[in-house]
């Protein structure tokens, strides 16, 4: 049987540390390590050398003593599977220092195979019927509350007109608030508040769970009135989130949470913030990507957040633009600055800042809504 390939290739841009000679050697190593993983001098098959080996398409110096290498791979090396795509772009080399993925470029064949989010910015706005302002979200917390207490919080949020209520990412199926009981109770609270106010608040339960239970929990959430789901893809696996987004019978917006993702963003190896929390999350189907805002209790910088926002919105195959959702330190006083920085297509995730405002959570939500509408 004659071996053949289409000639289409996808391109990954790597930032490489070291001097020029070391960085170029690392780029050449990527071409072999991420494809054949075999001594180059022992590969005599011209088909493999010409088509399967990675190719260095460009190499140049970058700021801070780093170098950029754009390496292309035959689309067939991915097997058109997201898991294998991840393996090709950062499999074995994830074990080596000084290699950071900074960009991902896809040809049409892969762009069609991985179409990304089902809803994106426009689709989610159409569900909520909210346009021309930032969206606001919060989380039911803290862990240890009972299901009835969580349902009470959800009701207050919804009465206040918040756009999205999510489970805290630490809520799973603990004995003090079982998943199914919590989902049913919170969804009922939100739907009841919506019916009385005419609002369209959405509830996103956390379905991060043992693999064999994730899909079951997603459909349970839908059947009980949830408006979306929350997933931590670095824990469940990125392809799990992609599969949920692609499932037409589920058809719910997906919010990604960055739990466990920190090592990918160390700055010494892994991914740039935009490549991971922008492009890769879009490929994996997230409609909303949660991340720590600059100036909060985490270490993300303003430039890193700008990188995320840029890649949430950039043209990327056929993937829809998605909502960046900064959290971790959001408060009433910094909303005007955040709106100037992020624009309208953002979801502010405010937790403690919303609870601290006053004991009247619904009133706090209404005040925040007025603020993002620019009316206070």
C-alpha cells in the first residue's frame, strides 16, 4: 500500500531558551522528538524524512534572551484526534526545560475537525438577551454549606439579576452537599427567581468528576434546568471538555476553570497565557475561560491578561470568539478600570467582593449591574 499525505501542515511557535546554538538545536530536536522519536540518522525512509519529521519554518531571536521557532507538522501526525494533537505539540518535550508554546496555527482540515466553542460570545449573549455591556457572574460558596444554603444563595443572586451563577470549582459530590441534590435545588431556585422577575440568569454546576461520571452529570444538569456547565479541563483532560462542547444532544455552554493549570504557565516551560487560556481553550470548546485577573491575589500580570484576551478574540480557524472571565480580586472599585481594559465582551467573576459589599446579596448584584451599565 502506497503511503501518502495531504501536504497540509499545522504550525506551532515555540519560545526556546539558551543561546542561539542551543535554541536552534532544541528546535531541531522538537522536529524529531515530537514525531518519530527515533535516531534521525537511522531513518532512511524518504517518505518519513520528507513528510513525518517536523520542519523548522522560521527561527529568530526574541526579547529577553529567548528565540522563536515555528515548527510545522503534517496534519496526519495528529490522527485528527485532539488527544494526539496535544501529544504532537507538547508530548515528550514537556519534560524538557526552556520550551514554551506561544502560538498555534491550523490549516482548514484541522480547523474543521476542532471547531471549538458551540456558542461563543454571540451565542451566549443571544441566550441571555444581554448586549452592549459586560456580563457579571459569581459563585455559590463556601464549601461546607448545605444544599439548602447554596440554593438560597442562588436565589439571591438571581433576584439581583446576575447573568451567571456557577458552582465554586471546589464543589463536587461532598456529603454535606451532594451533586444531584445541589443541582436540582439551585436550578429550581434560579428558575423560580427568573419566572418572577423576567430575568434570564443561568446556573452552571461544576461537573468536574471521575471520568465515567462526567457526561452523566452534564446531562443530569441539563435535565434539571442548568444553563451551562463548569469544567476544570486540566483535571478532567482537555478532550473531555471538547467532547462536551461538541455533543449536540447536550447543547450547553461550557465554562472552563483554571484549576491545576498553573504548571503550564510557569514561564520556564509550558505555554504562554494566551496560547493556553486563549487558543487551546477555544480548540477544546470553552465558551467562557475563567482566569485570575491582574492586581488580585494571584500573580497574573496586566500583559498576561491582555494576551489571554487577545487570543480569546483573535481569528482562529473557524472557532468563535469566547468570553474572558477574570476573577480573583474583582471588586466594585476596579470595575471602571477593568471595563476600560477589557471592553464589553467580558464576564466579570466577582466572589468575595460581591459578598463583602453588604449583607443584601441581591442588592449588591443590582448595584454591580448598574455599575457595568455605566449608570453609577
